[in-house]
């Protein structure tokens, strides 16, 4: 990490403030963050009651349920060979002829989904950080004008900026294509929080690709990304649209950290990144939108489309990338030699993060033929790691049983529009430590730290800044390609600079 000026440092080509490199293990204590610990009594109850019930009752019920569900699906129209279900897809792949030049469009960014939980946080971030009538021209979009007006009034009050009451509102419905011209036709970027994206994002991506409008979202749905690569990558390349999913907690911290390790490995050490292992310290709580996405994934498991080869490996010329990513999932609790030693357990989002890294590595120019990606969650002690690791298995099993899934979604889990309280957001944090190894033996350590809840509050910030890179900083992007991309392969160093100017801390050091 070399100095470029008195107050800035260069990390793999990104110039970030020296004040934004505060990532040491003591940072949680300095910021008065508390790691979640499981008490001895709770651990005993979990081990003596919950685990036996899971093993003896829930697992057999889940297996029977899946057999019955798949059998019914086979009888009611699911394709027996592929497991897929017919989905209406657009047959018109031609760019719109009335596309405005980007420089003459009215808005830099239109935020879709502003009436939802995370969308309202993104709207508030725009109001506080950029106001209205300044360098960023933005608008709010959603299905109901009255709900949009309520959000606009709320963020004007919370930000203390009455000019925000003038922010334009765009009424549109993602299920009604005729309304999406107003959403995508007069802005440089559409930023959307309206998920599940495989339900509500397809038509938005289509209109962005055909209008040459860039697109960012906060999806954690790998299958959605595969589908839009297959359908809209070619059109987006033709129109110049950069379609970039995964611009929030899923999966900027891991995708961008991997990209920066690869860049630093090459630039400073003339080596190629061949493996990266992440250990995550996190405190967060789920929102109703996240729960809805999980439920959609569970209820539609086995119905994914099949392709000639994985679209995540598809290059601009439609050929398969020669660069592969191996991502063994850590399924057991173990002690890892990271920062003095940490107990680790499986992490819910590690699969999704590895899929995003797979796409980035496939698109990376000159990368190693194979990249190994490993990720797990860190815990302060063994009992906490065991309860969290097994708890993930118990929760997943429960969701596979339809009656229990209905009960949990109806009476226990948060509903769409609901989410963590402000106190929970304030107590949240994310610290991602990565150890990258090079083909020649170079070992680097990265750390990305979010001092607030990264799942929602800082996801809102990540989404907005990801979109503004594509609205204002396209000329600075390391990769000029359009199409369906990832944060690491598209916004890259420019996004890291924006994040570190607005609250994120990041560092890389040689071990």
C-alpha cells in the first residue's frame, strides 16, 4: 500500500483517504460494537432439545415433503427433464429507436422501490448526502403515487431539507411494460430495491437494456443473474447499458475485496491471485424483503432454467471463459488461523457471494486459470459457532416443510416493508477479512469494514454510490465493456473510492 499524497493511499489503483483505512481487529471495540454470543443455557437448550427435534422430526418431514412436492410438480406441468417451469419471455430484443443520448437525459438516477424498507433507506441517503437541485439529479419511482408522496415527505423531514419535497415522482408497475418507458427512458441509471428480482426485475432489465440505461440492484439471486445474461447481455452491449446486479450487501464487500486483492497482487507483486478465504464478522437482522426472496428461492428450488453452459462464464463474444472458480462450502464448524484464531461456521450468503466472484473472475483479463474461493462466518467462541452453524441448518430444513414455512412466514418472520429497528441498524456492522494467495507464493490480507448495518442501511449507500459511478464516472472505469456485469468487473476501483469517501474502511497489507 503506497502513499500517493499526504492524505491518500493507493490500493490496487484506487485512491482512498488514509482516514478510511481503519480496519484493525480493535475497531469493533473502538466503535463500541458487540459481537453476538450464545449463553451456556441457550446452547444447552439448543443442543438437547432443538437438535434432536430437527434430526428426528424435521429432517424426515422435509425429505417426504420434497418428494411429494416434486411429484406433484411433475404431474402439473413442470418439465420432467429439466425441472424448469415455462416463463413468459420477451420476444422483442431490438433496442428502442427513440433512445435519448445519455447527456440529454433528465435524471442521473431513478430509484425504484422507494416505498419498501431498503428503498426508503436509499431515498433517505440520497436526500441527506446529495439533497435536491445539486450535482445529482434524481427521482423516486413506484406503483402508487400516494405512497411515493409519503416517502418523499418523510425523507424531507428526516434530512431537514425541504427542497427534497420537489423530487420528481414516477408512477410505474414492473408487471405493466407500458409504464416502464417513463422509468428507463429519461435517466442514465435505474437503481432498484424491488425484489424478489426474478419476479419484479426482469422487465426492468429489459427496458434498461433496450434504452441503453444502466441498471443496479441489491439482488442476492444468482439464477436471476443467469437469466438476464442469457436474455439481455447482447442487447446491453449494443446499446451501451451496464446491467450490474448484486450492488449491496450481496455482494459488494466480497466481490470488490476479491477484485482489489487481484489488482494489488498483480500491480505490487507481479503475481496472480489463485485463492482467497474470507472470514466475516457480522451483526444484522433480516427484513421482510430478504425473507420474501428466501421464501421464493425455497418454493421454486429445482425449477431453474438449464443452459448450454453456465451464463456466469459467458464472455462478450458468447464463448465460455477459460477462467474457473472453485468454491467449496465450509459445512462444519472449525477453528481458523485468522487474526490470532477464530471459530467459524457456515455463512448463509457464501454461495451467492461465490457465484458473483465466479462471474467477475470469468470476465477478468489475465487472471489465473482457477480461483479458489472460501468463506465462513466468524464467532467469538465455539458454542456460538455451533449454535449458529446448526441453527442455519434447522432454519433451512423448516422452510422446506410447507405447513411450517407458512406458519413462519405468516406469524414469525418479518413481512415485506418491515425490517430492523433504528437501534438494530445502529448496532450493526460488517467486517470482512480476506487472505489472498498468489501463484508465486505472495500472501495478502484485505479488510473491509462497515461501521453500521451493512445488510440494509449501508446496502442503501452501496446501491446509490454504485449507480452514481455509472451516471457520473463512466470515463474512469477500468473496464469499458457494457453488458451484464458485476461490481468487481464494472465499477471496481471507482466504486471503492466512492465507498471509502462516504463511510467504508478498507485496507490491504502483505503477510
